[in-house]
């Protein structure tokens, strides 16, 4: 399959699909941090994702203005238009993607309830980070490795210049489950 991972600078899911034999690319306005710039399209995600060349489109729209973890800043973000801009971008991504990922936030009421909410501890990582999935034609992810431990490392992460980028990274176990369950293995 030809797979595009929209708004994925980390390349975690891109690499997982590549490991399964798919022609996968990440796409973001940011440079990639996953180490494979040859698999990265630095361009507008809506433009790239809107092309008919892709067999599977998975989107990871920015959640800075949408997630409940930032609810105390919602009023300010509504006033200055940031939240509305993020809502519109999310909805445009939803129109072109087969799968969409975002944390628990306002899109569950503005768009629709997610098809599934997953946790890292269901996929081999002893942490909590409730993640919503909106699916179109894709099955719900089946947990692959339920582990003990319910750390809140992501929630408790100290403020820093790259905190938002670090908090948004997809856990490897989740990326692997997406590739295995939504892409299969190409020989």
C-alpha cells in the first residue's frame, strides 16, 4: 500500500508501516525528527493528503488548541481565533483521512464521538495518555500487549521549548499496532 501519515514529524507510524513493507511517507510543515528525510514530505498536509495517489491516509492534526489538557486557555484561544482555526483544520483532515488521532478534547462534541479511545498501556507502554481514534473503513485497534503500570510521564512533563512536540509523539507499540492491523504485511 501507499500510505501517507499527515502531520507526523516524528515518523513513528511511518517507520512502522515501512517495516511491514509498505511505501509509507510522513508529511508535515516541520522537518522530520524520525531520521528518514527521504520518507518525509515537507509540505501542506491537506494538499498532499488530498491527492488520489494514497491507499491509506492517517492524520495526526495538532491538538494544542483542542485537547482538554489545555482547557484553561480555551477562552483566550477562542477569542483570538486559534481554536476555530484548529477546528477547521481538524474537520478538513477528517474529510480526507481513513483514520484520525487526537487526544480527548473538544472534537468529541464538535465533530463526533471517537470510534475508539486507546491507552499506551494496551500496547506495551506502562503509561496513560488517552488517545481518540476516528475511523472510516478501518477496524478498531485490538490491544497487543496489556502491561502493568499507569505512569503519567506525558501529563507531568515539565514546561520546555519542545514540550508540545514531545507530548505529541506516538508510542512505538501503538504505531506498530496501526501498521500491523491496518496495513498487514507485504512480502
